[in-house]
């Protein structure tokens, strides 16, 4: 009996790049990178939208009347029209600082007042009394389409105690 002829398998194909392909690929990558950099420069972003969280409507804010919102934040609309997003967390030891609308001190009414050790902050978060190392920390805040948005990724340390407006704290009983 004769044996059945078997075709020899063809040798595996080897990928061969033309000498021109590799430099062209690098050139294409370089062009893509340059375009991406150019777009980032021409349209600088103030942060990806995903970084911002809408926490209130702007018309919910009343001047000098802090609004507690999610994320342990107070939104404060100042008389100047500026909106601050203050952390409710006391930089002293981390207690949550309530707003005391009826608390009178140094001729003003309405302070952030920590009952633990009496840390006392004005509406801009500047510390006027107590063992606070600095004022209340601040998140970046913006208004978009009537929404007040906070970036919880952007927190800066509160103002130095020297930021007091020339008034010196008085001793509380
Ligand atoms: S933060 Fe609680 S005692 Fe100061």
C-alpha cells in the first residue's frame, strides 16, 4: 500500500515591517501627542466637570446665613457677593463646628462656634478665639447654571490667624 501524501506545512509567516512603517508610527504618535497638548493649551480647563459636585442652588443662599450642605461644607454668601465653601471640620482637632446664628461676640452676631474648646470663627472662617491653628479650610467653589458646585478635590488651608481684620479677640467668660 502506498502512503497518503501529506502536504508539508508551510513555514510560519514572519511579520515583516517595512523599514518605513516604524518611523511613520512614531511620527503619527508624535503628531497625536502634539495635538493633545495643543488642545489642552488652547482650551485650558478649570477642572474636569466630574470633579465638581452641585451642592445647592444659588438662590438658596442668603447673605451672611451659612448653609450646611453635603460633604461637611458650609456655603457662605458674603455681602460682597462672594461665595465661600468652608469646611465644617475644625482644624484644631477635627470636631465638626456648628454655626451659632445667635452667638454674639466682639459686636457681631452669628459665628461658627465650636462648643468643645470654644474655637470661634467669623463668616469667612477666620479664627478669632480658641486654640485654632488657622481658620476653617476652604474648598473651591463655582456657580454654573444656577448651581453652586464644590470641588472636594481642591481644599486649601484656612486663613492664617493674622488675617483678623485688626480686631483683637476678647476673652470670653
Ligand atoms: S476641634 Fe474639638 S476641641 Fe478643638
